[in-house]
């Protein structure tokens, strides 16, 4: 009888510890998802704002990531009408910084290409009455 009670107690303790560890895993995954969503939204917003500002000021460029940079820097290459610049980037800050910087660069380049295409179609499309 005593062995049976100890066995049930051991099973209950193991089940409780399994449930607690599962809760920590789920909590960690949700926290990871939430910071990633927040970083994505902020980086996309920043990339779009920077591209809009640069385009309105007459700067037509694309950004890329290439090692540690403490500021944006023109690397001397062109891709059609676009200058290619290295974006500010600090890989030593870890994965969250890398993720948000990559998302910002993707949005910046997408928005800049959109502005350039819309400008080109605006001036080449026939006038409408």
C-alpha cells in the first residue's frame, strides 16, 4: 500500500513538473512571437518613412547589409537609377537587431522601388481628359 501511494505521488509530481515546463515553453514562444511582431511593425514603418523622406528629397538609393556599419555609406555601385548603400548595422547586438534591420532594409527597398516605378509611369502614361 505504501509503495502504491509513493508511486502515485511520484506520477503526480512528474505530471505537475511536465505541465509547468510546458507552460514555460508556451509562454516563451508567445513572448518570442510578440517581440518579433513588434520589431517587424516598427521596422517596416521606419523603412517606409525613411524611403518616403529620401525620395522626396531627391535621393534614389537601395540599401543592403554588409557587415558592421556605424552609418549609411555609399559603396560606389549603381543598380539602374539606384545608388547602392550599406545600411547602418551592428551584428554584435544580436538576433533581434539583425531581424529588425533586415525588415527595415526590405521595406525601404520595396518602397523606394515603388516610388521610382510610380514616378516613371506617371510621366510616361498618356494624359487623361
